[in-house]
C-alpha cells in the first residue's frame, strides 16, 4: 500500500500565498481605519485651524461622506496641494525673425 502526500504538499504550498494576501487585506483595512479616524479628528478642528492646514470644513465633510473603502486622506492632500500651489507664471511670447529682429504683429 502506497500513501501519497503530494496533494497535501500542493495545498500547503499555496497557503503562504493566501496568508500573504490575507495579511495585505488586513493591513489595508487597518490603514483605512486609521486614516478615517484622522479625518474625523480634522473635522473636530475649528475653521481657523483647518485654514492653517489649507483645508475647509466642506473639504473634510466631503471626504467623510466617501465609502469606507476609499482613503479619505488622499483627496484632502490633493485639495490642499491645489490651494497651496502658486499660480502658474504668465507666459510671454516674444517673436523674432531669424536675424534676431523683433517681429511686429500678434502670434497665433
């Protein structure tokens, strides 16, 4: 009588892969929960405190309405960066002929 353990070892070989995926899912859930708690703490700040960070009350309340699977800190970072970036510099175009003389008229 022969006993084969090959199917058992095949299943055990898959276990680390599934364990890693389960650990990633748990880590993602914990990260989402921590970031959502941080957003709730931001909601507790007054308008002046939010303005110091570069956010508004509607920004914070808007991200708290997102479903749990969405990280609320990512839209807050994008909104803050959009407000903090300086306006792009005005573009000026100077037309010149090949010999370096200024060209009269408007560019298209």
